[in-house]
């Protein structure tokens, strides 16, 4: 495989140039981040002068105030001090020495993992933010530089008492603070204070704006799943940052931890799903597997937090977060590598940014396992990377920023092409249907010719072969030939009038039949309703109507003795058409509708084939035949 890839690189100049662009993009992104962005967020340069902590004591206290401190039994402790496991108040007392006055004051940077804290300097309260009362203290960011006024400082030993409260997590951690002259501390840690304050809010705002933009693009830009998962990723990261500022969380300690798990899991899910959808060629089963895996992981978080005792529940949930995040991040990295192989040479900048984000997520996971120090800075730089990635992705994909004329022109072109495809497909289906209908018509007409005219011709041929007295007289043979000719004319007329209205078909039949009726001394009367005459039928349907009318006229000429014949075509209110034929002859014996005979049976069969009904009624004198044809578009055979 490696040899084949090398041979391809040697032959394909465009591939070499694309690979070079990808390598340069990766190097450029890494250089900008590690040489320009990350140093701004790095560990501060410590002041030259720092005051050492001379003693440390700690105690669990009953109330978070001076009375609780005074009543507590302090014991010697070391940094890092840790308290566990139920919600509680702790006090950490430390001392530092000043050998000279501090006219500008002193600064101290805390390192506290707790929900909230009170700070006393030499018995004076100097930090008093939010609520401390259990069971629902407010959550404050204990990351500022605390200022100790020179008025409260004393020469020699100074005492700092830090009172903490913890209700969210089972652990309270207080590490050794840095204490030094205020100007030096402000200069060294001022940027860090900005990081944990204004920069975090900038990151929250950036993520939420980007999430809203991605959601709008998803809803208005063709429902591309990549936009949806980008919205999930950035909104979850924004919520992750905002949780640190959400002082009065309504769901309690376990609820806050569970929501934290939800945010970091949605970040991992959004990242992996976006990586899957990014290039437009997703692994389809992952569309369902990734959300299912996420739901299962969050279910385990909830079970651990609400069923296990503290701190086991919190520790178990943290492990689930860690390894669930590692699994989803691993899937995202694999999808990233897949994308790089498929599209990386074309999406060089996006691949480089995604690779940087993957690296920082991996570093954060190692930091969680305490395998490396805090070197990544993902918390503050992720929004910036999101913006850069979205900008690159937008510049390549988005259509909403084109001019309205260009976009309308493109839509019109695409619509016309689609309409042509649909019209061509419809015409093709219509042609197939027409050919099938023609074949059906041809087969039915061939059967009619075989059964009708073919039978007559075979009868004539048999009679001509007869000898002696069995030979038919010429007049009888002539009648048989004329009837065969009439059969042929009926078929020709049905084909000629196919696609015409029923009135034209009846006109053709009248032109053929009226001379015969006149020769037999029968006066005919035809009444055609214009609306009924507009009915259009196929050649087969017209031939069936001709056969019914031919049978009726033949019976009348042979048996009825009538001298008057009426034909009426009318339309009913329901859209059905009625064809009536009546004479003033001797009629039929018995119940006409139950009368047997091959001729009447054929008429009933043809009426049924038309989807209609036929009825025979004695007119006293005479016979009336009524053929009911259903409304157009129902049972009758339509024109093709």
C-alpha cells in the first residue's frame, strides 16, 4: 500500500501539490497556536518577591462565620488540604510574615476547589460574595486576585482564614496560594484574571452566536447535518463555559454534576458527529450509533450520581465522563483521519484546524488523568478555533451569501433541469402505458376478428366445399359474405373513431346501418344529447358498443317485424351515459332480463366488459334495450 501511494505521488503532480498544501497548513496552524496564541494564555511569570506561608491549620466548622471559626478546633495541615465527603464548611488558617510596611498593599491568588468562600485577613472580612448557607450555596468563581489593604496588614505575622463551603462535589481542595506585593501580583496575574472573567464571557458569546448561525444555516441551507452538529458542538461548549458562572443552579449538587456531564458529552458527540458529516460522505450507521452511545453514557452518569453513595457516585460518574469522552474523541480522530484521506488535500485549512482541536482535546484528557501539566489552554482557545474552522468551512460551502440574482439563477436552472427530468420520466411512462394499451387493444380486436368474421368465413368455406344437395344456394352465401363484410366494417369503424367522442362513433354506425333499415322498410329516429356525445372511448370500447347495437339491429331485422326503430343517447346527472334502442315489433317472450340465447348473453358480456349494465324491457309492443355506461374515468375502458 505504501509503495503504491509513493508511486502515485511520483506520477501525480496535483496530488503532490495538494499534499504540500496540507502539510504547510498544518505547520502554519500549529505555529500560530503554539507561538502566538498559547503564550498569551500560559503560566504567568512569577514576581521576584513572594511571601512564604509560615504555618497552615485546618478544621471543619459548624457555621461559615467568625463564630464558627472561633469555636473550631484547628489542627496542623499541609497544602494541598482536602476535605471529604458530605456537604460541609471548612476553614483553612494560614500565616505569612512581613518584615516591612506594604504601602501599596498585598495580593493573593487563591487556588480553591469549592462552591464558595469567605476570606478574613487578621480577623477582618475582605471576600464576601454570594451565599454560603447549605444546602444551596451559590457557585462563585474563586479565581480572582484578592487585595489586602495596607490598613489591615500588620508588621510581622499576618493571619488569613479561608472559609469554604461545598455542596456540589464531595471534595474541597485548597492548595498553597501565592502572596506578594500588590503591584507585582497585579502585573503577573492580571491577564489570568481577564482569562477567568471577560475572556470566558467572550468565549460564551462567541460559541452561542456561532451555534445560532450554524442552526440557521441548517434550517435554511438544505438541512446539511454538518451544520446541525456544529450547532450542537458550539452551544454545548458555550454552556460548559457558562456553568462556571451559574451561581444559583436550581437542580442541586448532583443535578449540576449531571448537567456538566451532559455538556461535555454533547461536546464530544457534536465533535464526532460533525467529523462524520463534514466531508459529505458519512458513515451512515454512525448517525444512529453515536447518539445511542451518548444516551447510554448519560444514563450511566445518572445511575451513578443518584444511586451510589458519596463520593463513590461522583467518582464513578467522573470515570464515565473520562472514558466516554475518550471513546467519542477517539472515534472523532478516526473520522478525522478518514476525512483527511478522502478530502484532506482539498480541505487543507479545515483539516489542520481540526487536527489542532483533536490534539488539544487529547491533551485535556491527559491533564484529567494528571499525566501532563496544564499546557493546552483548550478552555479559552476552543471558541477561537471554532470561529476559524467555521469561517473556512463557510467560505467553501455556504451559498446564502451569494447575490440574490446569482442564487435565483442557480435555483431556476436546477428547477428547469429537475422539471425536464420529471417530464421526460412522465413521457416515458406514458409511452410505455400507451404501448401496453395498444397491445391490449390489438389482442382484443384480433380475438373479435377471429371469433366474429373468422368464424363466418370458415362457415362459408365449409359450405362451398359441400357437394350435391348439401351445397348452399348462392343467395345464402352472398348473405354470409355480406355479414362478414359488415363485421370487418365494424372493426374498421371502431379503429377510425378511436379517440373521437361517442357521438362520432354513433354517427359512423348510423351511416352503415340506416340504408339496411330503410331497405327493410324500417323508419329510424336518432336522438343524441350533446353532453353525452362528448364521451371519449377506446377502440375496444367502441367495438363493444357497435357489437351490442349490431346484435340489437340484427334481432330486430330477423324476428321483430317492426317498422320503427329509435336510438337515444342521453347523460344522467351523475355523469353516466345511457344508450337506448327501441322498436315497435313483437318484443321478447317472458322475462326479457332472464331470457337466454347466445346473442343476448354476448350483449350482457360486452356490457360488463365496458363496466356498465344492459337491460331488456318489453315496450308492449316492441322491445327496449338500455345500455348504461359509467361516468368517464371509472370502469369503462378509456381512450389511450
